[in-house]
């Protein structure tokens, strides 16, 4: 086990606080590990499926498939020709789907 020699050393009072009995008592205390979290604040970051997104506007530029790209017949992603896997059965799949 590594020892941090720069850390301040505990005195006798602090050593008594970390007794085995006290540590066992803390472990059985169910409220000591509880985290106070605001449920409404945590719920604001979640996007529910089926939410109304009619007011949202997307700003994504879509490019057509380039000459050096292909569409994988397994995952339907457009990937570069360098990712083409030779399956031997005539299917055009990417290296990720072949793995």
C-alpha cells in the first residue's frame, strides 16, 4: 500500500474516532450514505420519449453520400470505403458490423 508521507498525521484523539466499533456503527446507519438530491432539478435534464418537439428547429447540414463512401447493409450507416469488410457473400458491410 502506498503511503503519503506529506499528509498530516493523526493525533490520538483522531485515531480514537476511527475505532472499529464506530466504523461498524456508521456502516449500519442507513442515513449516512443518503444523498440529498432535488428531484425536480434532476428531472429537468431528462427528455421523455414521445415529447412534443414541434417547436424545436434542427440546424444540421445533410450531405449526400460521397464517391468514396458506402452504406452498410447491416447498420445502414454511411461510412468511408476504408471501412469496407470483405464478407465474401456479396453483402456490403462495415468492419464494425463484421466484428
